[in-house]
């Protein structure tokens, strides 16, 4: 299957520029968690600028490693201090915002050694972040909406297995959304094989550091608002693959006011 329905075109900061593929048109997604000066998760959702919030990141997992989240200065997972995010997550979801855990990132220690390793990771994610049960859930009893594959290192093996195992946990009453952040050259070197499974609901493509397909006038990391609204969005909104805009990250969005400036045009 091709990647599902709509494309969310997005532009980020100097860290990541992205185009998003999703089911619904006109949404905005954001990454949150890598800067303690970006406000709380509850404050992020209270802006009502975002439809998806990716919690960044779970950078340690796989190959027998003890999984560990890293949300910069927001909380200390080593002292079980991130369970306080439970109420924030529920607050976001009560507003109709999907909250997704992002795996990987640009720096971390992660890779899948085998299909069985992928199955173990999927079981861990289900029990600790999704609808399963565990005595050590990092975010307490909050149930996240899905898992994001921001894979930028390790190997390109068994991500398709992980997607299949996670998809197997979807239930009619609670879907497990799968998203991914590949580089724009196709197929992506890391998750190109996984995307071929057709199991991903949303795909945000990173255009940053990809000269052959990035918007070269985005000197600050963001396409100028006027260019996005007058040139880029009109050119792509007619596509059945369009779904809106995704930004990296909440901190940089705060500095620029970008999401507020484009919200009505997305």
C-alpha cells in the first residue's frame, strides 16, 4: 500500500524540516521534549495550535538494552519523575490532540538485533506507554496514542517487524497510530523498508540537510510564512496526499510564532 491518504507538508527549524503524510488534511504536528524552555506539555496543547504532539525521545532501546526516555530538562526518568506528565497527556487528549512517543532521534543508542528483538521492544512499548500494563510505566497510567519512528542511526533492519508487532496491538476501541520521520530522498536509508509495510498512518518527511529536495530559502530553518502560504501550500493542497504541516520543535516555534502565523492557512 502507498502511504495513507493525505500529506501534511511541514517545515521545521534548523534542526529538522519536514513534510507530513497523514489521514486528515489541515493539521499541525509538533515535537516536544528536547528543550526545558519550551513550556510544559499542558501549555503546549493549551495553545490549540497543534493536532499532534510527538514526545521526543525514547533514544535507548533494543539489543537487550534497558529502554530509557530522555525529555531533556522536563523530568528525570531515573527517579521516576516523568510520571507527573500523566495529567498533561490526558489534558492534551481531552482536547482531541494525539500524543505520540517518538523513538530514536539524532543521538541515541538504539537498534533492533532481530525480529524477536523487535517483538520484545513492541511488547515493552505496549506495556509501558500504550494500552498494556506494567509496574514501571514512565508516564504513569496515561495511554499514548501511538509510536513515532524517528530513526536516524543504528541499522535499517527489523523496523518493519516492529511496525507489524505494534500494529498487532491496535484494537477497535483504541488504535495504535504509527508515524515515521524519514529523510526526503526515497526510499529512506533507515525506515524505507518499514514504510513499505503500509502500516503507517502519518509520515513526516525530513527535508533538513537534504539539499536535493529542501527549500533553500529557509535560512532560519523555516520557510518564510508568506512563501508557505502564498506559494507552497496552494501548490500542494490539491493533492490527495496533503494533510497539513509539522514543525520541529515547540521551542523554536515559540521563538518564531510560526504555527500561529500559518494556522488559518494550513
